[in-house]
C-alpha cells in the first residue's frame, strides 16, 4: 500500500469519490504544511535558487550567442523539455550540509 499525503485544498475533494486499490490518500489538516514539512521547504528553496541561477545563465548565454535575439524569440527557444533538463544540475548543487541542516531544523536529526 502506498501513502499519498495531500494538502488541504478544495480542489482535491474529487479524490474522495475515487476508490483507489493500492494508494491510501491522507489529507493534511489546514495550515499545517509549514509546521510538519519545514525541512522540505528549505530544500525546495535551495533547489529554486539554483534552478533560477541555471536559467539566468542559459538566458545570458543566448544573448551572448545572438545579440539580436528578442524576448519572444528567447521564450520560444526555451521549451519545457529544456527547462526540465536544468533540474538535475540544480539538484546536484544542493550540498549534503544543506539537506542535513533542513532535516535538523525540522527536528528529524541533530545538526
């Protein structure tokens, strides 16, 4: 049996009407995500920062390669697939210390 934790939002209510054989859906109480998942927030914050840095570098490289490129042309060059490919390099930049500190902040281990 797999466990799926879902935040408390009205758009998830349709899940209550679905019978799932191998998944147990658990709805988190309202306004508790920040209390029970602080370690994830720090890791996600770090991932977002590194991802934005990777995207900025990609945009700057595009401008250096072609000084005449406009914002619309740049947007067309950035496909969803290319954006998703930036995630592994962003994730690999998150240090073990960052993850350890986030888990310590969440109370899951000592710093």
